[in-house]
C-alpha cells in the first residue's frame, strides 16, 4: 500500500510552525492542498469505510484555522490536521468513535467518550456500577493495555449522594470523561506505508470500550 503522505507533509508543518501567519500560508496554499489536505481527506475516507461510521469526510475533518477569539495566542493556524470519525463527526464529540491527529511533531490516535452530556454521563456511570466485572475486564484487555494503558479524563471530586452510595469504592464513577489516547512524537508515522492498518489497530484496541459506550447511550 502506498503512503498517504511524503516528506512534503512534514516540511509543510515545520514551515508553518516557523511562519504561522496568513501571508505564508497563502503563499504555500497549493502545497497544503496537495500534500496535506487531499491525502488526509483520503485517509479519513478510508477510515470511514473501514470503521463503518455514518458520515462524510468533510464532516469529520477539523478546520486548520484556529479559533483565536478568546485566546492569547493569535496564531491563525493549527500545526496539525485532525478528524473525529464517529456518527457525530467533528460537531458531536459526545459519540464514541476514532480520533486522529497528525502533524510533523506529534501524532495522536484514540477514542472513547470525550465530551458526554449530562444524560450520557449518568448512563455511563450507572453502566459501570451495574457491570463492574465487564468494566474491569475491558481495562485488563491485553490489546487495549498495550496501546492505551488506561482510560483518561477529568474527574468530579464529589458525586450526588445516591450515586456515591451506589458507586461504593468504584473510583471510575467519578470520571467526567472516558477517553483513551496513544500519543507519539515520531515524524516517520505519517509517512508509513501501512498507516491505515496502524490506525485501525488502535481502533481495534479500543473497540470494546466504544461498543460498551454505544450500548448504554
């Protein structure tokens, strides 16, 4: 299988990191379109096909433009491309799926529940309480542990009384987020010939958790 990206992908983001301004981006837009945007969209399309997600690539891929309205950092562009591959796409991070982030410096691949709403959070917490053996089994899965190690996310310091009583000593119920993420700093990863299979192996490692979350929502 041919690689999606070549050294021009890495060089573009290195150049953007040194010249994060609109004039530079405009002067290099053809390189961005050919070496970054088009091959990344093809990668996302192929991941959608492999995962069976019900969406279009354009609804999965995040814009490279940064939202600088409330940020002290006024750099106009992100130094990576990213996509949320789930039935909700980039506009709904409350649906479990696959997240991919590629740049010259860092690569992130993961999934799970990053932004569950109030109702979804309660359903997940109740499911963890009701299925402690299942939850522990997923955490101990060898494939999951090899790639992700554990579930991540912000936590509540306190719980409503009724939920706390049901939770007992189950500390996972305090989580507000339930995501998993493998992070790399390896410029060779975007250039891999087997990048699609590499990402899909990560998806497979987290598949049991994603299925669990989907089943309780």
